[in-house]
């Protein structure tokens, strides 16, 4: 049995290179898979479904597909830290 990871929205955004607005616009247009409801206030996507979407862009031959496929190997561990930073104050 192979386990399929569930990707939460920040990781989906990182892997695909999309903004939140673009992600939800593509979902409403039907060009990106709908998320799974994980709880009352949480959603996620199967990693295999997101990877299949990235692969479909690459197969379509668009320039965005190649860039998205390159970003697919990036994990959240490599993303810069977010939040308050060292100062402890937001926005500084």
C-alpha cells in the first residue's frame, strides 16, 4: 500500500508557484482540482493529484508548465521563514 501525502494550501502554493487568488480562480474555473475537506476549517490536496496537474501543464507544452514542473521538486523545508522574523514585530 502506497500512502499519498496530503498537501495543505501553503505547500500547494509553493509547489505550483501560484498565488492564493490564482489557485482559487483555477479551482472555480475547473482547471485545478478541488481540495479535500479535512475538517471543518481545513482543506488539502493529494500530492499525486497536484503532481498530475503539474505534469499536465508540462505535457501541454506551455512555458508555464516547464517552470511549474521545475518548482515541483521544491519542498516547504526550503521555503523562507514567514511571520514576524527576529524582531518579533510584524511588518518590520
